[in-house]
C-alpha cells in the first residue's frame, strides 16, 4: 500500500532505536557538540551521517570530499567507510571546530585517513581543481554555508568523477524553501540550487525528505 508516513517523535525514536549504530566515540562527539546549543543544528542527524557512510561504502568510494566539517561527526562516518588507502579531504574555516574534530578522529583511529583543509572553502576547492585536477573524487558531501550553495555545487560537480555522487544537505532548509515570505540569502540560494538541480542535464537526482532534505546527484558519464 503506497502512501506518505508522517514521523512523530515516538516513531522517530523507534527508528533510531532499531537502526542507529552509534558507538561511544560518535555519541561523545554528538554530546560535546550539544554544548553549543545555538550551533547544534549544524550537526548532521546521526541517522543521516550513518546513511552517508553506508552510501559511500556501497558505491566503493576511495576518495571523498567534504565541504563543511564542523565538529567532524560526518567526517568520522565517511572515514570509517573508506577502504584501505582511501582518504577524506574536508574543508573547514574554523580552527575551533577543527580542533574538536581532530581529537575525535584521533580517538577513533581514522585521523590518518582525513586531510583537513583549513580556510575559505571556495579557495580550497579552486586549489584542489588545480592540484588534483577535475574528476578526482568519487563522492562529495556538501554541508557548508548555504549562501554559497550554487558555487559549492558547481565546484563539486567539476571535482567528482563521472558516475560519482554529489550529496547536498539541507535542501529543504527547515521548510523555508516553500515560504514565499522567506527572502533571506540562505533560503534564496538553496531555492536557486534546487531549481538548478532540477534542470541540470549533467546529473540524475533524487531529493530525499530525510533530516532537513538530502539531495543525491549522480554525475552522468560522458
């Protein structure tokens, strides 16, 4: 029977109870991030981060690019999904968040798989395109400031290989994308990104209504 299921708090708790595989390191990192309540919403939901790790492992990704590290929860999931010799290049502008992230990567034993790039992400992406070349990543996760959603996507599409995935977070932006009164720069940028994705013949896409909206874009070969 087809239909749409509304997830209330009890059902969401049940889903987490029967499907979330979160060890002590991940749980501690999530609790430490919760010490910053004004910024806690920047942390990906644990179910989403687990899904991203599963997606990366299933597609056999060896080289992963993450645009937006924050405290490194998703980075840790992605690093654990890598095969031997794989790497995650992750972009972060804040030394404070990078410091927290690095402690937990070390604790989890994945620090050697993570290549942290501190600084403006757009500059880092331009540098990666010059040094590593286009199509040098198998999987790209975009979860940084929303005002730059479109340029981040364009850089990601350049850097991912044909057949690779670009995954974009917060593509529903707390529902503001359907609010005609929402004219802030972040909402306008995400709405522009979604329209671009819909019409972009370079990719096949699916927007999933999980977490705050997750769009998966597969770069078409050729």
